[in-house]
């Protein structure tokens, strides 16, 4: 990350009331709060790429408290998928604008998670929630419902 782009990313995040988390050393992390349907949701935003080659990552920092019913778009370690890498193009020459666009997409995704019935999207994302574990389905002839489960 060039010094100028790092400075611009920092300025944009600070302007949004986020603060740098210097205890986190694997990426450049900012902690803050977004207002989601009248509730304050604590999040962390990680910048992995030194020149905005990848989308910043969004994490819920207290999912149990802030969004206990969230399932759709929630990945491992409470990471939220708010956009696909190929769907959102970041401009390394406009770091502030790129960060603002990502923050808008993050806000929209969290609003959708809190507002909508996303059971169809959960069904589409089903395989990722099992993280590759074998899934067995009980379709016994006498059963009136099917049960999906994993075995150790």
C-alpha cells in the first residue's frame, strides 16, 4: 500500500468513526459501528491487499449480541460476504471512493440480513456452511421429514 493510499484509506475510515486496531497484525484492521435497522452493530473491516487488489473483509465482532439470527452471507469466523471479488471493482487511484463503495455495500448487506427472509439464499449457500464435512440425509420410508446431519 503506498503511503498516500494508506493515508486515504485511514482518512475515510476515521471519517466514518472507525478506529485502527493495532493489536491485529495480520492485516490493517479498523473497528467501528454501523447502524443497521435501528440497532448498533459492531464490525471490523480488514484491508489485506497493500493496493486495494482485494475487497476489504467485513466481520461481525459480536454476532451473538448484534445479529444472533444472521445466517445468510455469514462465513467462517463471522465474516460477512457482502460482494464477490469479480462484482466490485476497486480503483487504486481513488482509495477513499473505493472504501466508501465497500462500506455502502457492507451496510446494504447487513440491512438485508436484518430485514429480509433470506432462506432461499441460505439454501444456495448451504454447502459453505458445512465447510466440506460429509453430509448425510435420513430419508427413511417411515419418516415424515428428512434430517440432514454430519458425522465425525
